[in-house]
């Protein structure tokens, strides 16, 4: 199509980039992962609440990347990326969540899991 | 490799030996002779009429969305025929091999197919019909129609569009090669696990199945990206979301499914491939594998795939029904909402394919209810079509008849689907031919809509209509064949016939098996009618010349272009003023309005790289199947090099000048065909070859 | 339909001078959609990992806590994030039209990315040397394939960077080069996003 003669460096996705934004993305992710590492190394939480806490930290890290790295927002340049991501996120949850639920139940009903010795995993 | 498989392996040819060619099998001998004769006829006539250059320039290297769409549909129809022959063989085998005293011919104990051959036939039938017939045909329609409907000149990525086509073709080619070199999978189109694992399927059949699907589904994913970006970014000015024709809406939703579901299939097959090639234990019966994990991953793709097929079909029905009812579609907004509701729920139902796994009442209940929820938006759609037809002036053209038959199949398939959604019923009829009859109602709905689409859009592309009389003969034979075969199959399901039987042990099934075979006869006759329809229509094409709007009552933007559509689609980008733009223009006498001047049009150049990459992918797949490692390494490197070469290609297309457009538009108005591009559009490589 | 107006003097049937969409926007949206597709691929691998992450599926071999080291994983996390930051800063240099700055950022990203992949391969190789390769158990199959798939993406990205290091001096910041650099930015950042999921799920929850 026509209209390709404008300066490519003037494109909003080029203009979006900024040193502060990327350094903030680096620091926030490292800090959140560091916090998760400390929680993990202390080994003093119940499994359930540990998973929730670490999962929450991961969610925050992903959120900060969505905003700081990918620059997702509702501007004209980025709206379709944001919309498509929001439509896809439920599929991530459905795929992993329902699979885990399904096999958790299946393993219990077929008595594959013995709860005597090992540490827990998501399937228990 | 440390993996154990029987037979020799050499560094040069991998597992390939002369024994891999089944030259002793009389059925395959006949098939080979037939295929060779057809291939010689096609190649010979191309050479005789000196059309090699034409095919290369106008088709193989084309990046025109309409030609790519036509090639998709041609491949789909060829594979549909192949899949039909498989079906015919299965039906005939089951009639011949009924009861303990059934005799056998051609070395079989019963019937004419030994079990191992029969297993390959049903595996090939399913794989081909879903992935290499239905998918390319529907993708073809989307390619042809969507850019025209939204008022665009082309797809967002014309080059990638060609690449998608040739990757799909590479998969289809591998399936066809498996007929004559080696064998095909004998483990069902779903890949029954752990039967597909190396110890139980040590041959190359599963590898053919796996790599063919893997390569073609990369093409499908790329096409999904292309379609979504086209619809989001390339709508003509004024084409707001709620003016978008329903077919384009369904294309959008179906490609969202394609984009998100196919990677899961890719993972399921890649993990199986890791088991077979690298000795991992994802799905093995021992060493910590989990059989049901494969089934789970396969159906996470498999069920959305069902809606990936059915949504564009709903789109075709939504175009055909209003056209021949001379009314706007009833409930446009609810139609759009229902489309997306179906696409959304499609991700929540996959366990209903394996209720009998025994995941427990909570889980079966959840998936059962989710499955039944699909009935609500589907019901909305059926009522919308019914209300469109209510008190309408219906013209019973061939496309309309296919559409009405499609509604009948949707009802039969949908209601039996509701029965199957009840786990208690499902446990009883699981793996019986009742299930087969149910989903064949749905996939034959796809076929019905495909033929509706073929007859409906054919004049747009080729400039003449298909013969109505022979179209009706074809319709009645095909639809009555469908009813006869699958009504009998529902009954056999209730009589307890399970699926995939190479020997139908119960003599009480014989009457219904005979009825099914009679239905197959009707199908065979319909095939002849289809061939006659094509011949007669081409012979009488001068009489059936079509104008811009051959049906006279169509409503959407694609019918604003001349028939056949020139390669640049619209001489001037249209301004869209309302939903059903053409119907509105016709109502106000504006349908023949022409722009007062023309502007230069930027067109993409043809490229030979997509077809080369497609060919290399087929070579790569073949090398992987036969474990010819040097060839696999070379072909994958060649593919990467081709992609890099393309990224260095500065060829940015060419501009069609206003004078040229004006001349071509004048020719089109007088009925001359101007679908070929002017000579200078060919890139330098082709010029060099021609000189 | 109610909203259908009759044509008037101002009704336009054609749109002369229609500019169409921006090529760069179409390409970045297309690539973004590919990445969502790729994300579903990783999702399926995570689902497989979740199912196979049980002592039963370890088949007598090591379980997660015996093979992952969250502290080492943290160093890997820092390396990959530094690589992503370096590439992202390269695109900031591109914004300012600075070719050599862009190429410097890409080279640093490439070196750090190579270090990350080498780190990962070293881990897997030493596991395999102990007899705990991907053919040892269902669990190890899932672990190896998840890590290798991510590494394969990184290698692909590195190849792409090499191509861009040739194209930037050759073509300058033209439309195609800019679109590719923007897509590669998304792709490289996406590897960090996937790694965050791998790190939390495999290295932390498994530990």
C-alpha cells in the first residue's frame, strides 16, 4: 500500500523505547525474582501459601514486563497487541489449570500417588 | 542413534530400501498406475501446450490471494477425493468381511484388506479429511473472499500467504508419498497412544503422519496470523467493525482459534517425536511416561480444531442464506456474539473426547456442562438463519440448496452431539460408530458449505457460472448418499458396532452395512455428476458469462468487483457507507458507479521462494521420516538460507499506473479477461530464465 | 436496517488517496500474534511438565529438587535480563538514529545471550553425564525439552541478530530493517518473559 515513504524512525513503536523504561524493567524483574529466591531459600512456609506467594511475585514480574518492556497500553499503536494478549491469557490459565486439575483427580482416583515420602508438587 | 527399530539403516539412504516400495500389493499397484497416468496427463498437457512458464509465473510463484485461494481449494478437493476413496474402501471391506464365514480375496482372511492395511486406510482417511481436505478448502475461501469483502487489495503479508500454501502442500505431498514409499500410520488419525510409540509402531507410518501434520500446521499458523492482521489492519475506509460481513467475522474468530490451538498440536506431536527419535519418555508405557498426557494435549488442540472448521462454515451459510432470501441477515449482532461465544467455549470442552479416562464426576460434569453450553450460541445461529428464511422470497439455487442441507446436518449432528455430551450416554456409546455418524454429520456440513461456497463464488473468480442443472443432480446424489450412509451408521452404533473394525463379526449388522454401501454408490454417482458439472460448465462458459454480481441479489463488497476479479481487486479503494454495502448501493441505483479517475496502485512482486521453501520442507520431512540425517541437515539449512536470502531481497513490488488500470477496467467492462498481470511485474530472476 | 441512510450529496463511494495501514505496524502486530502462538507452545510444555513432575514419573530417577539449583538459576536470570536490556537499549540508540550504538547494544546482547545458553547447556550436559539424560525418565524428558526449547529460541534469536548486524550497516534504518529490529526486540524480551516462568516454576517451586 501507499504511505510507506514516511520516516520509519518516526513510528510510534520506535519512539516508545526509552532507556529509563528498560532499566526499570530490568531492576523490577531482578528485584522480584530476588525476593522469590529469598522466600524459596528460607524454606519456612507452608507449600500452599508458598506457591501462592511465589506465583504472585511471578505475576508482578510479568506485569512489569508487559508495561515496561512491551509497552502495552491502549494507545492506537498498541491497542491490538493489548487486546490480543488479554484474549490469550485465559487460554494459558485454562490449558495449564484444567490439565493440572484433571490429572490431579485422575492420579488420586487411580491411586498412583502415595503421599508417604516426597515433597509435594502441583499435582498433589 | 541408540534407538531400536527393525530393519537396516545406512548413512546414505537411512531406513529406505527397495523393500519399502510396496510393489507386490495389487491395490497399490492399481493406485500407482492410476496416479501415474493422471500425473503424466497433467504434466504432458502442460508441456504440450507450452504452459510451463505460465504456471510458474501465474500460479506457482503467485502472491495473489485469489490464486493462492484457488490452489488451496484445488489441493483440498484432490485430497477430498483421496479421502473419499479411503472411505469407500472401508465401507466395502466391512460389507465383504461380515460374519465368521466371510471369505477373503487378495490374501486377506476376510474381505480384501488385511488388518494392517485397513488400519492405515482409516488413519489416512481421518488425517486427510480433517487436515488436508477440509482445512485447505476453508482456508482457500478465506483467502479469496476476505480481502475482497473488506475492500482490500491483498492480504497483509502476500509473500507469507504463498509460504503458508506451500507448507500445507508439502504436508499433503508427504501423505501421498506414503502410499508408494513405505506405509502410513496404522494408529488412527488421533494417534492412539502408546501404539504410536516406537516399540509398537516400529515402521515409518507414524513418522509420515507426524511430520505431514507438523509441516502443514506451521502453514496453518502462519495463515492465521496473516488473516487476523488483514482483518484488523486492512479494512477499507468506512468498514467499521459492525459493518464487517459475517464471513469475515467468522474468519477472524476461526483464525484466533487456529493461532492459539495449533501450537498445542505441535507440542503433542513434537513430544511424540522426541519419544520416537530421541528416546525420551513422555508418553511411553513405562519409565515415567504418561499415556493420557498425549491424549490430553492432542484434544486441547483437537476440540478447538472442530470449531476452527465449523466457524467459517457458519460464515459461508451466513453469506449464502441472505443472498438467496433477498433479505439482510436476521440478528447480525447476535450472530457475531454467537461466533465468539462458540470460539471461547471451544477451549473449555476438550475432555469430552475422553470422558472414559475416569477423571472423576466433578471433572466430567464440568466438561459436560461446558459442552452443552456450545448449544446455546449455535442455537442462536440456527434461529437467525431460520428467521432470515422466514417469509423470504427464497431462490432455490444450488448454493442455497447446499446451505439448507447444511442446516439439516447441523441439526442432526448437533442434537446427537448433545446426547454425547452426557457422560452417562457417552460411556455407553464411546468408540462406537454412533460417534462416527455424529461427527460425520458435522464434517459433511463442512463439505456441504464447501460446495455451497464453490458454486456461490465460482463466477466471481472465473467469470462464468457453474451449470445449475448438473449442480442440482450433484446435490441430490450427494445429499441422499449422506443421509443413507449416516442414518444407517447411527443405527449400527446403537447395535453396538465399534469403530475401526476391519472384520464386522456380527451378522445382524449386515442389512445396515448394505444400506451404507448403497449410500456409497450414491456418493460415487455424485462424483461423476460433479465431474460432468465441471465439463459442461466449462464447455458452455460463453453462455453462462457472469457480470460483477451474477446472482443479482448478493450483498457484500466482493460483488462490486468485476468477474473475474482483476489481480488488483479494486481499481479504486471503495468507501464503505453501511453494512451490506452492495445491497445499499443497488437499492439506490449506485452499484455501477465508477470512480472519475484512477491512481497508481502498489502491487507486490511474485516470488519463487515460497514454493522452493515448501519443496525443501517436503524433502526435510521425507529425510526425517526415513532417518536420512545428511539430507535432513542439508534441507533445514537450505530453508534457513532461503529465509535469510528473502530478508535481503529489496524487491519492493511495482506500481500499476493509472493509464494501465483504466485500459484494463475498459477491457473488463467488455468481457475480456484481464486476470493476468502485465509482464514487467515479474521479477528479474524470471526474466533471466525466460531469455 | 434502521441506520441505513439514503445517499446524499456528500456520499462518497470511493476513497481516492487512501493511504492504507503502516507496514511497520502490520509487521509488528503479525509478529506479536506469532509470539502469542509461541506462548501457547510454552504453555503446552508447562502443562506437560506439570503432569510429569511427580515422583511416579521420575521412575526412580532424580526429582526436581535434586537437579535444580535456584541460586545458579538466579545468575542465569540476571544474565538473560541484562542481555534483553542491552538489546532494548540498542533500539533506544536506533530511535536516535545512532547506527554504531545500535550495533554495540546488539553485540553485547548476543554475547550475554550466548553465555546464558552455554550456562544452560552445561547444566544439561553434566546431568546427562551422570546418567540422568532426557531418556532416563518421564520427568527428565519434560525438564530437558522445556529448557532445550527455550535455548533453541535463544539460538534462533542470536542468528537473527547476526543477520541484523549485516543489514544495519548495509541498508541503514529503512522501513524493513526497523520493522525487523522492533520484532527482534519483542522476540528477545519474550525470551526473558518465558525464562521468568521457567525460573519460578521449575527452579523455585521445584526446589
